[in-house]
């Protein structure tokens, strides 16, 4: 089992033809270093494909996910949005199935409007 202690969402869209070396270069440019047991998420411009790169301390793993319909709820690289965001496990679980992960805390309580 691959251990992942932290997940980072890289906000800028990436060409999904990139392999592990180019994605790692993007991580180092954005975050300064690729740390062991950290996962880095990338998405294409249409938000229909996602890649996860994990440095396990010995090597690098790369996994891909594609949605047949719709897209992932991603954050675009705009003013005020950091180049990379750290995600919780719950946010990651919501993201990979296409749910609005940014609003998880708001969605956990139902109250009168």
C-alpha cells in the first residue's frame, strides 16, 4: 500500500501527455520540492482528466483518472488562488468523484436560510 500523508492540488491546468518527470518538475517549480509520502494532483484544461503523482521515498507513482461525462470540480489559477492547495482526505474523496469539494464544510450542516 502506498502511504500518502498529504495531498496537494496544483491549480494550473497541465497537459495530460506529461509523464512523471515533467509533472515532478512542475511540483518542484510550484512548491519548491517533492516530499516523500506526498501526493500531487494535476488536471487538464477541460477538467475531465486528472493525474496523481506520489513520491513514496524510493520512487514515483503516477495514477490517472478520466471522467466519461462532466468534469472534476477544480480551482482555476486566478487572482487570489494559490498555485497549490493542500486537501484533506474528505476533500480528495469528493474531488475524484466530481463533487464540490470546496464546499464540504458548508454541506455538513443543514440550517434555516
